[in-house]
């Protein structure tokens, strides 16, 4: 038995991770090198740029080095020590041997740099390794990690005790390495400005900050437990007197016979607001006794006991302390753009409704929209259209794949989003201002103007021919064209792809929303920019051919289907990835007139199949047009009527 255990231990040791073996540099593990951290190298170059040689002298050469020689094995050991907190044994082949001649040569080579440039390397090998790993960590895992529910679904709530994300700043702190700061004017610092987001945000890390939502998280999680979906609003940052938006109250006890899940209605409101005071004052005495309060209780006691138990205009009120004054954008935007951690892990979908939304959203509306975020396989079918001469023609469409939308929003009206669109970003921004309620003659707020001009200049720079690929087939342009109305937005909270989209949108708009302002800016403009960047990345990485003018067949397909409303989600990866398997127009065929009357070419009324967990699924952001939404709603109403009848 002991021999078998020893053999198992030896096998485990042989399987230990070895950086030198994995990297393929084992043959050069003993070769000595002088490692210089990139920040030190940048400092040396900047110092050399300011050096002025004696007139008439030859060009000066400076040897930039740290003065210390290390082998690749020693470098690998440092990586392992920093990454694994010195708890794992060194598996490399480095030895504690110092080559005196080489070390002295390395030091003497740097004398001229020190003497003439006043420069010397400041970063030790271990500190440099820690900074290197921190840099890669922040890019590999930029957002809050999930607690995996299964192979397909994820969880970002705190309901199951999910740990906060360990980021690069934490890694540096753990290894006692001081991080440089761009805020302190360090010109050689290569780190991005580190912004700490609220701990209640799904996009936060271990360096998160406290916020107004921390105290109410347990209440909201308890309230939303058992909810399939949450319909919610969040009028925060001012004294709310009454909710402008109204719904029909629904909680986990509410059931819809035609749907497996329930919808909960929630409103985050300032606890110091006039609305909360009036609601508590109007509460009957007998109702107070049911909620374990009495008229003699102090106002603060009532707030504590009644939080999450009172409803107003159909929304269950969550009292949030300190929310009557203007809030920083990281807190103002959190409920709308990064809400996953606010709700219990049982919540699968969330629909945010702006407090100024002009229509009354009912739980049935939310359920209807949730059914528009997924679609099973749609079999091949025959449709009717016209050919180049205007004659009525039948077309055979290929099979459409199963789809899931990680996010659903409505398309901005009066803005062309088709191929070859000509709308300017200025006109699009004007339309967004109109949608947000600005006066028609109002000037662009300075924050909005700065954001729009930045996007315009960025687009011009990216699309300039000087920076384009030398291969004409890969000269994709960034197109800012996915404009939405953001008075409401619906999320699937259980998909990793959706988490990335939300966090990118949230972090992008936090840069532009302004500080301590009630006006949260043009989040739909930020969304369009995020979508444009993601689409450009997808096209480049997947080596997608350049777009061409739509053919007649493609135009027929676009008119007959809603495939153009489903925008594929791209997560990166650095290699070719399976794109959305949206059916390709090239597979569609025009049926010749002489055989169009055959039985196999009769017009089909194909209904998508039920979503299957065993079927390959593609993920999208869906931007739904009013026309398609109206048609889908009519079909939904027919389904409900038929269900109730039978």
C-alpha cells in the first residue's frame, strides 16, 4: 500500500505545472539574461531623448540594463512564486549560482547610462514579474467572476456567497509592490487609470467601493427569491415625490398559468424622499401592527421594519439611504446597466424601466418581451417576394439556427440603421436628446458634445487609410450604427456573454455621464460605440469578408425575416471562433417560375421549434423594431387567448 501511495505522489509531482516546459524554452533555461522592466525601459528612452552630446562628437550608444543577470529558469520561478503565493515548490531547473564575471559585466555596462543620463533601473525582477502578471490578469479577467450554475449558465449575485474578483491591483498589494499611478502625473506609468466600482456592481473587483446599495442587498435578495424575472425602476439622486411610471403589483406568489415563472416588481427609491414619507404616513394603523410596527415607533424604526414591505403604483418599494442628493455615475448607472448582483440568484431575467417611461409596463409585457429573447431552430421554408423585374417570385429560405439574446432593446425611431446608412453621429445624438426629453432647441450638454466628438474623431482615426490593413480584404471600418431607445432594456442575467456586454456598457458610460449630476447622459450613445467596437473586433478576428451591397435575394430575406435584428455577441479569444450561425443569404434560392406551383414549394407557415438544451446556441444582442414587436405582440395575444380558451 505504501509503495502505491509513493508511486501516486511521484506521478502527481511529474504532472506539476512547469513554465519552462510549457513555454518550450527548456533548452535555454540556463542562459543568463539581463531583464529590464518595461516602465524602466520607457524611462531610459525618455532620458536618452533629452541627452545632448558634445558638438562634433560621434553618435552616443547607451546600454540599458538592470545590472543583474538572471536565467530564464529564475524568471519562471519568480512567476510561480508571485502567482501561487510561494506555496508551490519550484519545479524549474534554476540553481542558486551567481556568475561573478557576467554580473560584473552587466553592472559596468550600465555605468554610462547612470553617469550621462542620470538613469538606473528601479524595478527588481520579482516586482517586475508581479506588475507583468497584474497587467495580464486585468485583461484576461476584466469583470466580476461568476459562480457557475452549470455548463451554460452563470451567477453573479451574492446569494450563493460568490467571492469578489481578484484583480491586478490586489496581486500587487499581496506581493507588497507599489503600483504606479497616472493620476499622480507619472509619465512612464503604463497602467490604465484604475477606477474602483461599487461592490454592489457585477463589474466590481476586490478593490470595490461601498455604495448606497450595500445596505439593501439582503432585503432585495430576500424579496426577489423565487422570482423568474424582475421588472424594476430606480428613481435615485433627487427627492422623489411620486413614481411617474406605474405597473401592476406582482411578487413570487403571483402565477401566470401560461408561463412557468413569476415576475416581481421592484422600485429603488430614496428613503429620505417625500414619496417614502407619504407612503408611511398613509399606512393604516391595523396594517402597521401586521408589519410589527406602531404609530409610536420613530421614523427610522419604521423605515427599517417596513423596507421591502410597502408598494406604490404597483412597485414594491426598496428604501435606499442617502439617495436624495446627486450621485456619482458609478452609483446612478448601476441599477440600469450592471444589475445582476442586486437580485437573488433565482432571478433569470431583469427588465429595467426608466422612471420617465410614458407607457405603463405590466408583468405580462415583461413576460412577452422575455419570450422574444430566445428562439428555437426554424426549419427551411418558402416565402413570397419579387425578382429584379418586379414579378412575384417564391424563395426557399434555409434553416435558421437556435438563438439566445443576452439583451433586448427597442430600435431608435427615425434613424436609418440599414446598410449604407448616411445618418451623422450629430443627427443621431440629436434624436437621442429628443428621446430623452430635451427641448427641440436645446443645446448639446458639454458632456454629450465631448463624448460625441471623441467618438467621431476615434472613428475617423480608425477608418483612416494610413492605419488600415495592407490586405484590401480585411479593411473593415468601425460603424457606429446600433442606436437604441433606452427607456427600457431587458437582460438575461444567466449568460456570461451578457455579463460582458453589460459591464462594457457600464464602464464606457461611467466615463461620460459626468460627476455628481442628475442627468446620466446619453447611455444609448455609449451603447452604440460599445457595439461598434465589438462588431469591428468580431469581423477582424473571424476574418469576415468585407460587406457588399445587398443583393435582391438578401433584400427579400431582410424584408421577410427579423434576422438583421439579431447582432452576434463576440467575446474574443484571439483566433477564429464560431460566429452566429445566422442563415446565409447565399443559401437562399429563387424558385424558377415553371416549377413554383409544385407541392414542395407551397408557401410555408413555419413556427420555430422549442428551444433545446442539446442544440448548439448562438448569442446575440437583439435590437427590435416597432414593426416586428407589434407583430410579435399580436401573436402573443392570440396565444394567450387560445390558452385561456382551452
